C-alpha cells in the first residue's frame, strides 16, 4: 500500500470510529427494517448483536442520545429474535433495553432540569431588559424630529431589542426541546418496560402450555395445524410463529415444510432410486 493509501485508510478508520452509536443506528436501521420485512431475521440479529458488541458497551451513560439508540437497538434485536423464533433471547434483549431506558431517564432528568432552570433564568433576564428599554424606544419612534444622537440611540436600541428577541426565541426553543427529549425518554422507558413484561408473560404461558400438552413435540404438533389453518394472519406473523415451533421441535417435518412454504422455498424432491440392473440371460 502506498503512503497516500495508508493515510486515507487511517483517516477512514478514524472517521468510522468517531461516529456515535446514534449515527451508526441511523445508517443501518432502514436496511435492517427492510430485511425484517423480507423475513431475514437471522441476518438482522447477527448485525445488531455485532454492533452492540462493538460499540454498545462503550456508550457514555450521560449521552442521552446514544443511550436512547442503545435501547432502540436492543428492542430491534428482540424483534429479530422473535421473528426467528428465539423468544428466550428476545426477552433478554428487551430486559436490557428496559434497563438502558431506565438508566437514561434517571441520568438525563437532573441534567436537563439544570439546563431548563438556566434557560428560564435567562428568559426572565432577557424579558426584563426588553421591558426596561421598550418605553425609551417607543418614545424615540414617536418623536416628530430626531437629532443625530437620538437617531443613533434609536438604532442601537433596535439592534439591542432584536438581539434580546433572538435570545428569547432561542431559550424558548431549548425549553421545548428539553420537554420533547424527556417525553421521548419517558415513552421509551414505558414501552420497553411493557414489552419486556408482556413477552416474559407470553413465554411463561407457553411453558405452561407445553407442560399441559405433555411435552414440546405434542405441543408443536397441535400448534402447527393451527398455523396452517390461520391463513388470515399476516404472512410474517405466521412465519415468526412457525419458526418458534421449529425451535421447539427441530424434528417435526410438518413445521419445516410450513416454514419453507411461508418463505417461498420449494420443497426439495426426494432423490430418485437407481433402477435395478437386469440380469443377462445365461447362454445355453
């Protein structure tokens, strides 16, 4: 490699390593969503877990954007696990997403509360300053004739008022953004908490049903017929549950055929048996 090529490679590596988890998630989320829609859950799971292994552990807990991305990645990993039938792993990812969301909110709330207080204080200062200068500016605007010094003062006051208005608008936007961030973090905490609890309960019910059925093989044999018959459900839902049944009983050929059919794979024909060779008639 030439010196120039080496320097370019180093620059590219530095650029990629400098990306935040939020930026990386924005890049890969769209393609992964499309892959999930096409039923390629294992590929998405491998990609998400690889990204979590490389960069997820290095997230700064005080960076609420990266922490939010971390919770979103965990939730996406859980969706991929559900779609490939790995419910136990999905629950683990959801519990980690919940933990990240809870930590994020607990860390962000006091930090953003401090920033909010600072902006509220500044707002009062800006508005007080405008209130003090507004009568003087009005007086100059309404005066019939102004000398050169008065015209200069009026121009200075207008510039000052414009600057204060811009500062007020900036702090008002900041307060609105802070409220939006906190609302988003609270919603993420609530949604991840609910998802983790719902899937844990769903997994517990499944275990109870397997015990009642007398084992995984009998449970799967009963459920596969239901999935076959329930063709009104979206195909991806049926595929996800068929894959779950396949995880529970890999030996069930009906489930394998169902999964392949839902994925659009043609069943491989059994190899033809070789024809028996005819014995040559003995010569007399």
